[in-house]
C-alpha cells in the first residue's frame, strides 16, 4: 500500500508540474496489472477528494497493433473526470499538457446501467441513449512515452481530456462496424478508419469494459460517457495544430491547440 500511495503521488505531481517521471516498470519491475489499477484508483480518489467527479470511462488499447506492441491481449481502461471534458471551439492549451496526442473515437452516452459479467454487444446497444463523435487527448506522465501496459494503466490509461461533438445520434439503424472516419491535421488527411478497427465493433469495447469493471463490483451507470477506443493511430500536436475528425453519419468534432 505504501508503494501504491507513493506512485500515485508521483503521477499527480508529474501532471501538476508537467515534469514526467521514469516508468513505474523500470523502478518496480514486478508490478502487475491489478496493482497498476490500484494506483490508478488511488490517483482518481485523490482527485475526487479535491472536488472532481467521475463522469465516464475510456477504453484504450483496442487495436491489435497496439496490444501486440505492449505485449497484451486485452484493452485497458481509465476514468473521465468532469475537469477533463473540454468544450469544442475552446482552444486547448498545451501549457496544461506534457506530450499530447489526439485520437478519434465514438463516445457512447448510456441511458441504462450495464452490469457484468456477461454483457454483450446487444446489451450495450439497448442501453445506449446515443453516440457522439469524440476526440480524446492522450498524454503520458511517463517520460518519452516509454510505457508498458502497467505504466499506462497506473497513469489513467494515458488520458488527459476529451472533446465531444455536438450531435447525439441514436444507434438504431447504424452499423458501427462500417462507420467510417477521416482524421485530418491542419487540413490534410492524416488517417482514415472504420469502426471495425475497435475490437471488431465499438460496442464490443463497451461490453468488455462493463465486464472488466464488474470484477471490482462496479457497473457503468446511466448518464456516463464511454469512449470506445481509437479508430486510427494517434496524431501528435503542437501549438497551432487543428485536428478534425469527420465520422460518417455522426458528424464532426474539431480541436485547436495553442501554446499558452
């Protein structure tokens, strides 16, 4: 418990000072995934004690390529706090971040509780009020993104902020597997993708999450926003960068980054 508290404090300090720390796995080679989640929860506990609120969850490592790179065979997850939700159109200040990148994802807004185990894609679709285009700003409090799976889990799945598009679209009639994306940086196409890149179906990622948090006696609650995972590789940003994600049927979401 002392090590969990110590590393939670280091991650909080790294975020506050914008000075990244060494990988946990370098200093603590025997750290396992359950312990990494305990560190994540301790960080969230400290933030909630300061008045922040959990408003959703994010799923990471949904692509096979990223899983293979980190030597894991399932996604990971982190928490979304109210202070992490940014307004579209409001410039994102890089002064609050360390080494940010951006991912384009579908956000699920839940109407009903999802409680595992045994949650299916059909259960997720029935429980969803609608989906929205979203950008996730990922960031690492670990120096130079030198992460293993335990490092990113402890670091709240490397999440920093989210921006939601303005349209909530019902899932009825949508095949999220076939839903296409064009991701642009500064007006040029950076990447394209489809929903099937996210565990075969974005709702499958949400089902995985509901079943994963059930191990700890938790559920996904009504009103929660759940980011289901990136369609493409992440794009790095710098002052002046403009990132635009255009989703078939769902619309667009844009983020502009400034230095100050």
